[in-house]
C-alpha cells in the first residue's frame, strides 16, 4: 500500500505537469523548458550525490541500457512532449499519455516476463474507457493533428523508458539509475534545444521562473526518484496502470488554474478511471494464519 500511495503521489504531480507544461511553453521556447528543468534536476542530484557519496560504479553493460534509455526516454520523449503541447491542450495530451499502461503491460510481458492477469486486463480496459469518457466528452472523436501524433510519440517513448529503467534498476539502485540517466539526458537535450531554438526571443515573467524551478525539483527530480524506486517493487505493468489517473488530475488542475469547465461526463469517467486502477492493483488483505494444535494448547 505504501508503494501504491507513493506512485499515486507521482502520478498526481505528473497529471498537474500537463497544465504546468501548457503554461510554461507560453513563456519559454518549448525545448528550453525541458533543457532548463533537466539542468536544475542534474545540479540537485549531483549535489545530493556528492553530499551523501552515493556515486556508483557503472559498467559497460549498464551503459548499454543507459544510452537507449536517454535517447528514447529523455531526448525523444521530451522533444515530442513539449513540442506537442504547443498545439495540443493539456487534457487531450493526458488522454494520449494514459495509453502508456497498455503498451507498457504488453512490453513488460514480452521483455520482462511479467504476468498480465485477467483482472489487470479488465482494470486496464475499464480505466482506459474512463479516460476516453473524461477527455472525449462522452465519446467524441479526436482529430489527428501534428500535436496529437507528437503526443503518441511521447507516450510510446515513455512506455519504452519504463521497461528500460526496470532493466537498469536490476543492476543499479534507483538513485544511481536516475542520476546517470538525468545527467546524460541533460547532455543530450540541451544541445538540441540551443540548436533548434537559438533565434527565439522570449521574456518570461518571474512567476514562470518560479513555476519552472518548482516543477523541476518536484516533478522531474523527486518523482523520478520515487517512481524508479517503487517500480522495482511493484513491477512495470502494475506501476504503469496508475498513469490512467493523469487525465483526471489534469482535468481538476485545468479547472482550478485555467478555468476549464468540468462536465458530468468527465465526473463519470473519473470514477471509472479510479475504479479501474483499484481493480487492477488491489492485493487484498492477507488471510489470517491458523494456529497449530501445539500453539492452541499453550498458556497465554
């Protein structure tokens, strides 16, 4: 239950990140948002690692997982996500990213040999139906724009990154895996951001810098550490099912921060999402152990 609560915290902040990202790309060039957040995260993790002396030795086999993790899970994911937010609203982006559990569960079954039970399948379908109900206004279709295709790319690369991180944390502890993948991710994203948006003129407000700084530490740094640590305990397939909650969180934050109205179809859909997550992840209470005959005859 503790692991599930921590995963829920991460997904709540990640759901809010859709709204925060939509706000930040209005103040900064899209790729600069990713580059600046990775810079802050890298500095924080390096300072923490130096203070606690938590640098771990990395082998060539670890690097074989780190390189594709950085290229797929950081570079391609960040470029497609923040570029897609320029033309896609937060709730639609959350809908598409919520498809990640389906892809992750399939990939986990193929590459990690993790079980995919009937209850997990039913819970995933129920939550996925709720996602479409929340952001599709009761079943309305989506127009396949360039921004939506970019969000699909972000979803697929995120699913792949979960599998790669799961394999990497079998060899490295969660902090070391997060530290080295973030450092290499910064080294990959920053040059691309500078090259792609070198002539863009921007003058963000002070609150935009505060939002950027806060989201970097909470969402990109702390959530990554927590997620990668709990991913090792509960498995990639079950952890990814929590991502279905992101559209519900994005809907609530969109209402509070942007004034986006909430309809009755979204309320019903959010209930389906929560029900699907609970169905797929609930373990139940352990059965009480029966006393042996010898134990029953012992004096209290």
